[in-house]
C-alpha cells in the first residue's frame, strides 16, 4: 500500500506548475528558488524534510525537474564487486551487526590470495571496480592496506580499486605513524583509485557519540576527505538516515558536504543510505524506532538533489537498502544513478537487509528502462565505459564526469524550463 502511494506521487502526470500551485506558500517559495538555481539554506532543507501531502508531491516533482535539467535522462550504473575482507572489528558501532570480536567463531580475515580470487571473480563477471571495506582489525599489519593494493594491481593493473573508508584511513595512518597526506599518497601510489565516503553516518559529534563513540569524529572525517581530494584521490559522499537523527542533523550534514565540495570539488556522488536496523544493538536496545520505508526516503533523496544542486550532481539510490521496487521509484525523486551490481554485500545483510547481494546488469538495465530512463554503464568516476576488453578497463569520454569540478554549475544558470 505504501509503495503504491509513493508510486502514484512519482508518476503523477500533472505538469509541475499545477502541482506547485497546490503546495503551501512557504514550500512553493523554497521550491521556486531551487528551480531558479538559487542555493537552498539549511533552514530550507529542514522545512522540506517535513513536507507531507501536496507539499511532498511538489518536492518530489521539483527534484525530478532539477534532475532532468541538470543531468538529463541517463541513469548510470557500475558493474562492481564488494569485498568485505574482514569482519573482525573492535570499534563497536551500535548500528552495525556485521562486526565481531577476533575470537568469535564466525570471525574471518581473508588473506591476499583469497582477496585476489574475489577480484578474479569480479573480472570474470565483467566488473570494472572492486570496492573493499572491512572491520577495524586490531591485529592487522601496519602496512596491510598498502600491501593489499600492491598485490591486486600487480595481477590486475586495470582494475579500479575503490577502498578504505575514512575510519580505515585513520586507523592505517595511526598504525604506520604517518600523517594523512603521506599515508593517502602512499595508498594512491600503491593503486588506490578512489575512497568510499562512508563512516560518515551523521556528521554531528553528539549523534556519533551515541552511534559509535570510538569512531572517527567529524573534524577528522573532514580532514581525511579533504586531504584525499588535495592529493588527487576522489571520494564518494554518504549519509545514514532513519535512526536517532533529526531533520536539522540531515540538513546540516548535507550543507557540510556542500561546503567541502565548494572547496575541493572532489566528491563524485552523494549516496543516502537508509539505516537497516533489525539485528543491530541500537534497535535491540530500544534506542531507535526507524520510520517505515516510503515518504522519509523520498524526502531524503529529493532534498539532497535540491540542496546539492550545482555542486554534487550525481545522486545514487541504494537498491540493497530500499529494495529494487522503491529504488526504481527514486529515479522520479531526483536520483540519476542506480549504484552497482555489488555481488557481495555482507554489512547490510547482517543488519537485516533482504534485497539480496547481487543485482545483475541485465536487471539493472531493465529497471531503468522500465522507468522510462536510459541506462548507461559508467566507471567509478562517472566516465562512460567503452569496449572494455576484459570488463576491467575504464576509459573516459571527453567532457565526462571525471573532471574535478564536474559537479560545479553556476548557480545563476537561469530559470527552469517551462512546465
């Protein structure tokens, strides 16, 4: 029933002018500013995150119009493989059901040969990217992250390695005694292509103290991300929503990412990630009552599209968090990227996600086409794939999304298209 209600909103055939006319005056004023390519404030974001009924419909339709104006009808995706190479972790995040103590009978720490076999599997299945993240293992070798990169690149020089969250970067730098500039530069030289902008959750230290008091704080997260950008390593950006955060936390989080992008231009995309709660400590202790799927997700995506307009133009849905049906519908709420095939996704699955770990390319393309959009296979940095001989060569078309300032667009770009 909920999905049907959202589908009716997303597919409402009325022109945008008619939908805006039914919205409340405060909401309509904010949305019209966005259509004029004027930057929205944190206060605007907070207001839009509370919309319901006609106001929510107007928000969704405006986000879809902005998406069409700024990035067109192409919906990109990447053929990739996750490698969750260890589940051993001492950090103790209350929102995580993946990590275990090193003495737990289910603990694992894959050696380099096991990881290489997974990379080969990725290539055999046409992947251009491997995404490597894992727990924070207290017994790892100081240079293990570097050595893993060297081993992969020695055997598979064309594979793009998207690896190591800011938490892993912080831990690795401390283990080696290196500063962040030198450490990230070392990883880059060893073959690191890009960094996942995960470990962000909500970029507010009061919230982070509850979610995981041992995890990287906001100042350090920002320092690591901006340092990566400055040494030529691009990153994604993320948010985890649907737990203890407020609308103000979400809007300030998006605003902080926008501020970073204005400084560095190094973010490739923004990925809102719904909190998967079922088997987490946070939920089992009764500390959180996650909202049902539907309106909260579509507000999140639509507000992200509008607040980040002109700065981060690639907005990725998450089929593994939402399920494929809702993920498809987010294409009508501002999203222009369907994410990846994944092939392995232990972290969400262990928390209770039931959408599976693998979505074949054929199904991704069918979902995109079924929504009336154009599927386009991309590289990690939003270049378009061109005739990869082994499924692991990435080439960038002229003027593609790989440029450092590609997300930037003059905010005085002129009025929106007529409805």
